[in-house]
C-alpha cells in the first residue's frame, strides 16, 4: 500500500502563521507605566480621604493628596518592573499559540492519513472479492467507491495539498477498473439476484418440455426482476448483461409460443392475470376508500367530542358566572339590610335620647 505523502513544510508554516495572526495580540508595555500609577494613586487617595489623620495638612494640601502621590510613585515602580517583563510574556504567549497550531496541524494530518489507510484497506477487500468472484460481497464492498469519492473531496485534503495526490488518483483509477471488471462479468447480476440464472435455466427446461403454465409463471416472475436490474445504476451498471438475459428469456418465450395451442393457453393465462390484477386493483381501491371513510368518521367523532367538551366547558363557565352573580346579589341584599338595620337602630337610639330629655 502506497502511503499518503507528507504535506509541504511551507503548508505547516503558513497554517501556524495564520493561527498566530488570528489568536495573538500583544500587550503594550506602556499600559503598565500608565495604568498602575494612576490606579494605585487614585485608590490610595480615595481611601485616605475617608480617614481621619491626627496630623494636619502640609503646605495647605490635604493628606489624601500626598498619600495618592506616594501610592502613584509606588505604582510607577511596579509598572516599570512589569513593563520590562511584558515582551517576554508576549513572546511566550506567541510561542504557545504557535506550538498549539503546529500540534493541531499534525494531528489533523494524522487523522487524514488514518482515514486514507482505512479507505485503502476497504479497496483491498473489494479487490479480493472481485478476484475471488464473491458475487454476494460485491454490493457491500463496492460502497468503498462512495467513501473514496468523499475522501477525495474532503476539506482537509485542500489544507495539506494543492491538488489531489497521485496516490489517491491511482487508487480511484484502480477502483474504477474493478467496477468495469464487475460490469463486464455477466454473472455479476447475482450480486442482486443470487438465483437469477437458476430461474432462467428452469425456464429453458420448461420451454423444452413444452410446459406452458410453468413457462408463463417463470416469465411472469423474471420480467420485473430484470427490469429492476436494468434500472440500477449504482454502484454497478449491469445494463448490458441484463439485456442479454432478457433476450434469452425472450427466446424461451418465443420457443414456447411457436405452437398455436400453447399460444392460446398463454393468452388465456395472461387474460386471467389481467382480470386478477384488475380485481386486486379494485380491492385495493375499495380498501383505500374504506380506510379513508373510517378516517373521516374518526375525525368527525373526534370533532364531535371536542365540540361536546367545549359545550360542557361553556356550561360550566356559565354556571360559575350564575353562582358568582347570585353571590353578588346576596352580598348586595345583605349590605342593604345591614344599612337599614343600622339606620333603624340609630333612630331608636335617637328617640330614646329624646324621651329621656323630655322626662328630665
């Protein structure tokens, strides 16, 4: 097996450079000179302004100002210390991104290489099946043609190579040669219909024996199989082989129909088949109509149930509204009665007070 060639080293350099440009950004050392003095001075000044110091301000300036100045000087020293180390930190970060990109590039190539080895092994299995005439394995093994075509169109292939490597092109050519070899083998049709030749041989024996019924049934079964094989195009186009088989079936059919009496029996069998097919079609149509009617009935029943539930829900809502209205009316009556009773009680109290006043 010819291995997949290694990509050009410049490809790796370009890939790493692209990744570094996308992910790397340099931290400017000037920020250390500006950021630390300003922040430390401002924070110290704010803290000092909220403290009560036992000493008074010097030269008319508040203590918080001098504390901020001292903190800014300390921040300036710290910023200078860090600024001298920023370039080394930037270089280390750039180198780390470049190392990660290199590892990613090589990992992707190893995955592509492993995938090519798998496809190559599948092609080897397909070649063994063709050489050994293992017809049952043809269709399954030939799926490697699709995998190889997808592999040749993979995005990673464009990443590592300017064009499809010769190794892959040669492998695709060898697979195409295997496909042509299979298509040129008449017995390759047994990959789809294993007993096809036995069926045709049986038809020939029945035609020689002059058995019209068996010949008619054999032809009736073979015609759809051959038509289906002729319509197939992937992974094998077996049209030529199928055409020869159809001609052979036609020869046996003509042989059995060379006698007028056998032809009459054949036409009777064909007429019976047509009647049966018509009857089956009518039954299928009737069954479909019955299923459609049943579906409509079920839909109507479901609709009726939904309408009934909706009506019951409306009735329940109306009952709740009636109860709420009755409760509101009872509450209003109670409120009115309470007010009347209160007025009467007030009148009684007033009349009682008036009588007591008149008695005095």
